[in-house]
């Protein structure tokens, strides 16, 4: 005999239970799947953002803070290195290319970053999606998410460490610290990178230096922008990004600039430490999520066990009409498994929606574009949960299996 018509009739008669039980399972399952998917997404997005920063050199201090400020544009005051390091790097054949990075100014909440055309194009890999890359002081190229147009004028304001302005809005605080004598003209827009640099305004580092009365790093003030910097006194810089000629050169440069008045490191070193912390937290949360799933599954099994007790006469009647004990067991067990499986499937869908919402929130807060897809590895633990739930679902089935027919019908 086919048990599915009876299973469908049972589910229809459950009414609100057939809706609420899968919903509870879906919520429980989505927590674990979302944790795994979002942790993986953060790893991918943060690693992608750091891909153009082969080697970072800065003044002695926190490597994590230098990484967060330089790679992820988190506003923070950084100590300055002696600008003479730019001359040293220019003479070092192991440095294939390098670019000083300077921060401090903002415009309508968008950070203004001083650098070179070489780094603005990520060592020649990028081209402007609109207009062109800056080629002189007073010019600016904007990230993909900056709400300005080619030809717009920018008047920078002095920013404050740790202070985050709303993007696209000039606050009263920003207006009070405006550099009224400085103006940049937008000449180009960069393609989307999916990183915080999509919200940055890039200008020649010489313009940043001159805005703060530090000269422009060149003995001849009419010299073209960018290296070589040949002034007798080059202004200090908070960070220098170096592209080594080879892997061996990278390690030799790191060793050379790790002593004295500078520190040098690979951003990947910092990310590995952050990932380890994220992984430890994720493992703890996933254990808690799995325990939560088991508790929810057990509670639903107990509920179905109680419902099976209320339907003793129905199952006894099936037995009296010729249904075997195995048929009754299969009918009750299948009904429970359908509820659990439907909840797990809905949980994966809910995790996908949650990932999209969280991804949009993280991108709005940090500029990191998180992938919102659920990978097979994220969903595989759900199969284990379905197996555990199927075993728990045997409880109401066994209760129905042991119902005494004659006594139940007489009662």
C-alpha cells in the first residue's frame, strides 16, 4: 500500500503545526549555514582587497592597524616614516615598483588618498572606466562608488582619526575644517574593485603634501608628479606599498625594512591571524548552532510524538482495515521526515536571503563586496542534520507501531 496519501492527509490535518514546525527548523538551520557562508565570504572579500598590496612598509607600530588603514581605508592616525625611504627604494633593484600612500583629508565623507599613478592603476593592471588617470597636481580620479561626475570640483577637508562621515554628505564638522584654498578636478573614474577603494578619491601625493605645507617632494616644483622624489627633504609618509621583483626579493625587502625606524610585512600575514580568530569564533558558533538544531529537532519530535498519541484511533483503524504495523510506522515516520526535510530546504533558502542582506550591510559599512552564494560545503552539514532528524523521527513512528488495535478501538 502507498503510504503517501495518508501522509498528505496527516499533514493537511496538522494545519498550523505543519507550517510552524518547518519554520522553526528553517530558522535553526539557516543560522549554521549563514555563519559558514559569511565567514567564507569575508575571507574571500578581504583577501581580494589585499591582492594589490604585496608588501607594506610603515613606521614601527601595529601591523594590523597599518593594514586596516591602508588596505581597508579605516580612518586612523598613523605615525610617519622619514620620506628618505622613497629614495632608498628607488635605488633598490629588488623593488620593481613602489608607491607612497598618504591619508588625512575627506570630501563629503569620501577619503582622499594621495598616491602615484602607478598604484592608482594597480601597477598598470587597471585603466579608467571613464576619463583618464590624473597626470598633474590638482587632478583627481574617483572610485566606482563615489557619487561625483567627471569635471566636478573637490575642496578637501581635514579628517579626524576614527571619525566616519556619512558618504556623499558634507557634515558641519567637515565644513569647519575645509582647505578652502585647495581644489581638485575630477578627471577620471576607476572600474569597480569590490573593495573600500571604490569609495576613495585618489590624487597625486604631491598635492596632499602641498595642501599641508610640506612641499611636493621634488627639488624642482615644476617637475612631473611621481617618482623619482629628489627633494633634499621629502615629507614623511604613513605607508609605502612595494611590488617586489620576485618572491625572493619580497622576503629580502621585508627583512631589510623590518629593522630600525621602519617595519615591513606582507598583509597576508595579518590576514592569516585575523582569519584564525574568525575561524575560532566560527567554530564555537557553529557548535552552538548544531546543538540548537538538535534541540529544535528533538522538540519537534516530541511534539509529533504527542500528536501520534492523539491519533491512536486513526492508526488503530488503519490496522483494523488491514494495514500492517510497518505501514503505520512508515506513514508516521515519513510525515515527520517531510516536515524536517522541508524545514532544512527552507533553511538553506533563508540562509541565502540572510547572506544577501548581510552582504549589503557589510558593503554599506566597509565597502567590501561579499559574495552571497551558498557553497556546497556550507550545505553539506545539513545532510547530517537531516540524518539525525530522521532518527529522532522514529520516536513517533515507533509509538504508532506499538498501538494495540482492539483496546484502542474499544476505548
